[in-house]
C-alpha cells in the first residue's frame, strides 16, 4: 500500500510539473512573440506567474532554454496545422497553397522583434529555427516537384523559390511594402508558381491563370 501511495504521489508530482512547465511556456511565448526576447526578463516572468525565481529556473534554467522550448512548440503547432489542412481531394497545387497558408499563419504569430533577438542573442536556437524552416521547405518541394513544367530546370526553380522564402521572411520586407507577412509570403509564392507550375495536365493559356494568350498572325489580305 505504501508503495502504491508513493507511486501515485510521483505521478501527481510529474503531472503538476508538466502543467507548471506548460503554464510558464504559455506566458513566455505570448509575451516573447509579441514583444521580443530582450523585452522579457526572467524575474518579471516569475512574478507574473506568482512563483519564485528558483522554481522558474529549476524548470527552465535560462531564457535560451525557454526560447528553444517556445520554438519547438511553434514547430509542433505548425506541423499540426499543416496536417489539418491536408485533403487528398485537393490538387497538389491547392495542397501546397494550403501548406503555405499554414506556414504564413504560424509566421504571422511571431513578431519581427522576436526573430531579430533570436538571431542576434541566441545563435544556437536561431540555427534550430533555420533547420525547421529548411525541413518545411523540403516537404513543400515534394508537393511541387510533380507540377514543374518539363522544360523548367528544377534546380533553378527551387533555388529561386528558396531565395523568395528568404526575402519574404525578412520582417522588413513586408513592412516596406505595407503588407502583412502572410500577404507577402502568399503573394510571392503565387507569382513564382504562376510562372513555373502547371495548374492542370493540359496547358491552355488563359486570362484566368495569369498568362497572356499567344499572338495570332494577321491574315494577309
């Protein structure tokens, strides 16, 4: 009986620890994504959560540890959002654009200040962020590869798309154009796709797909 009681106490302690860790991460993520990492101090975070700094540091020994946990949750949420948008009835192109929407929504939740602070102050976490993005790009290319026109050089097309991603993910890019990062990402990818991808198995230029109809030779009179 004593052994069972001890085991039950251990389970309750683990559950309480997990709940507390999640609460800390919720508060940290909400503030850091909105204000940036430099604007957030561990002591203030502990006070807001009504806990001692010792308890906070026991669960997350540094702000870098919290930033890494925040990034991992962001990646998990992005993966879940991508999975939720999958629909085998959609065309590969539509699936890709829904994938882009999930990516854009996830990026819109992170402030430019957060990304700047992450890059300058926490290079290890920034590298992890870049790894997550690279993996997402590879997944997207799997969807796109069957849609490339036969005459398009695959390496050139994907290299260009990679540069587009790098450009529109710069927080200053959307700000300079006075558009949201979601609009910038979706718009840039749509423009690229309009020139590089087939929308259907039969390539019929029309106004609806953004391509100009070929000029016809004038009949001689």
